[in-house]
C-alpha cells in the first residue's frame, strides 16, 4: 500500500478562506495542515513534515512576510505559495530568493489553485532554482523536521535514517535523556513511504505497569474489572504505520512476552481474547538504559533484545556535537521569540560562547529550556546577562577526576574572567573580592 507524501500547510487568518482552500486541496488528495496565525504555523512546521507552505500575507501580529523569512531560513528547500488579495504585493515579494515560487490573487478558482500547487511542488521556480536532490538512500534535510544540525555525528544518524525509512525493519534508538530519540523516530516515519500512515508514540515509563499490556494490545469486554467494553490498543491503532515505544527498558516481562509475539508472528492478541489479529507495522523502540546490562541482570528478555536490534541507532549527546548548538539555539530563539514577543530575536556572540562552552547534561531538552528562559528575560536580543549563572560559572571535571582546591580556584577565576570579557571589575563583584585581591591571585 502506498501513501502520498505531499503535506501542505495553509496559513490564513480568514477561517472561511482557510477552510475553502483546505477542502479544495483535500479533494485533490493532498494532506493538509491549517493555521490561523504565524505562531501556530511555526509550531506546525516545527512538529510536522511540510512539503509546501501556502500563506496569506496580511495577518494581525506577525505577518506573512516574517513567516516567509522564517521558513526560507529554516526550510530553504520548501516552496512557498503566497495567496493575497493585493495585486501590488507581487512587487514586494522577492521571488525565488525568498523561497516564494508563485502567488495567487484572491479570489481564485479551484483550477488556478491546482495549477499553482502542482507547479510549486514540482519545484518550477522563476529564478531557476531547483529542488535539492539528496544522495541515494538519504532524504533531504527538510524531511527531518526537528532534527537540526550538520555535525559528523548527526550526519551518521541521518544516513541510517535514509537507509531504513522505506522498510519495516525493527529499530532500537539508544541515547541519553533529552537527545531527541522521539524526533529521530518521527524522522524515520515521516521521511519514508509510510508517512501518511499512523505514527503512534507510547511512553512505556509513563503508563502504570498494570495497565501497559492492555493499553498496548487492547482488551475484550469483561477481560478485567472495569473493562466495560472492548477496546483496541496502541498496536492496532498503528496498523500499517509505525509504533514508537519509548523507555522500553521499563516494560514488564508480561509486556515483553506480548511484544516478542508481535515481532515474531506479526500478530496481536487482545487481553482476554484467544483470537489474534495480523498486523503490518514498524516497531521503533527507544531507551536511555543499557539493555545489554538489563539482559545480563535477567531483567530483559535476551531473545526480545535481539529482535529489537535489527537496526541500532546510537544518538550522540549534545556535548559530542557542539557544532550543532548555534543552529539549535537559533531555532529555539526564533520559535520562542515569535511565541512570546511576536518578533524575531538575536543572540550576542558572548552569550553564544557560553552556550558552546557548557556540557549540557540535559542535552537538547536542557538547551531549549535555557533558550526559552533567555527569550523571556531579554529585551531585543539575548545577552550575557540573560544566561543563568549556573551556565556562566559552571566548572565540570571528568568523572572520577579530583583536583586541589587551589587548582579549582584557578580554573574558576579563569572561567569567570572569560565569561565577563576579562572585565576585572565585574569579575571581582562576582567573586566577592576586591580588585587588589584579584590581581594578587592572577599573579
């Protein structure tokens, strides 16, 4: 079974126009997302695969011009079709360079919309720019959604995604908390040929063990106290698509047994039933635990472990891909700048330097939280003062490495001086000593 991959995002503050365009596009067999504001559009672009952006320009708050700027910078290969009621707008659009490939003047016919959308998706651009071609087996970066970065470590992950995206091989994603394991699972699903089928994410650690089996596999009426009616589980809901099982190391042996049956026999049996149901789906599991160690401790089935590891993806922690930090930080600065302050913000080189020096034990999730806070605290741009002191003056030593208090003091003073641009007056204030004492320590 094949699925059409063209996903179109429609943005217009006029809900009547929005719904009309959506009905037309759905009748042409396109999958659509809709947004009534730039803020909502940015959220959809961040979380969903979009092949074409169709946007109005005149909208309250942040207008369509800023959305075009945002989209062209973050999704440069995604074509943009402008729908406007102002003929003069054509002259204001930097066709091609801005990512805008065509425009429609309201009112327009269904056929005019069809022609414009077809032309845009084919990558026919007036300035001659063509859609970027990816290497064989590797999808374009635009299909990765939130998977931001071009470090060697992340490129290895993207290469594996390109090789598995169009088959149903079972995949185990391993990595520290906050590294983006679910984002990788979504990239696998939405960049491949099954992208129009369901993607179901299940956090095995968030569901009580007593309920996990029935939630995953479904149950029959009367199977247990409170089962007033039969209900399908997450596996049935994901049929023909992808099920993502996060924190798989937390699954009980009973759940492990059921999962092993799914992988071996390609079928699911509801709790309280003897009848199995054939399934056709891809299973992606993720863990921040060492499953090999759990196997050695007899806490995880060895045969299930080998079933899950047909393909393994090891997600690098952020401290091992620091060259991606500026791209990630800029993404979150734009995201929260639009969300909280209705404008695009920037960051000073000094503040960015602090982000680059920090080791990010919480990984990408921690980076997003820090940037979110900085956007709230800043004025027109993020400066050194908007970064938490815990980052600016943090000293991390390798595990099991011990140094003298004198050496620790030296390193801390150097770190404070770097953070304040060698401003000794400011450094003295932070350290709680006078300039004379600081000079003595420096000597």
